């Protein structure tokens, strides 16, 4: 008598159950990761880096100019490059989360979604360089309907997140309370 070897594989039902479980796990992982917010956090990190870089360059500029900062009506990022304090102007990082599609400074000199505010129009001291943040992780640092801005303040010699009442209430020189 020869022993019969039965070749047995997975049934169609077993394969479909495994595929369904993998699909559910993939959806759960995508929901947990939230790619839109991941991209917003990445853009916010780029904004923080650019503002910090320009803040340091502004401090270096003022050091070489006897404490005089760039006039806020000038093309300030290009002047930092011309003075040798920046090698290139950081690129623009656009907003894409609903509600932060655009950001224009209300009264300060603005370029590439960055705002510059000097104490006096003639480049007085101190100055602010700032932009609005868009990710939920930055918004959660502020209470209620407040809006987060990343600010470099020469008066404080640092950068950080500042919460303002709304998007129209932008940071003002000398009134910063950092939340991080």
C-alpha cells in the first residue's frame, strides 16, 4: 500500500479573511498617522528653521552695524544675503491646511509668508521675524481660538511659539509670551 500524500493549501475563505484583516490594519495605521497633519508638521518645522536662521542672521547683521537692524520697508531677506549673513534666502513654504491657506502680514513688511516688524521704521531695536503655524500639534499649544505664530525676537534673543487672540492679532515687538 502506498500512502497517499494530500496536498492541502489555504481555502479561498481563509485567504479573503487574511486580506480583510490586513486591509483593516492598513486603514487604522493611516488614520493614526494622519498624513495631512504629518505634512503640516513638516512645513511648520521648515518655517521654524527658516525664521530661526533669519533671526540669527539679523542678530549678526546688527552686530556688524553697531546695533542697527534692517529697515522694515526694505527687502530685508535680500539685504541679509547682500551683507553676507545668509548664503541664500530660505524658500517659501506654502500653507495647505484648511483655514491657513494664505497668510499676509497686516502692517509689517512681508515676504514669502514671513513678517518683519522693527521697533521703528528706520530699523530700530528690537525686531521680530515671525510666521503663522498650521499643524494641529502647534495649534494645541494655544488655548481656545488662539492662533500660534513662530516668532524670533531680538529683545528676547530667541525664537518660539507665541499665541495670539486670532490671525489678525499678530505678534508685536516687546509683548511676547512664549509657550515653548
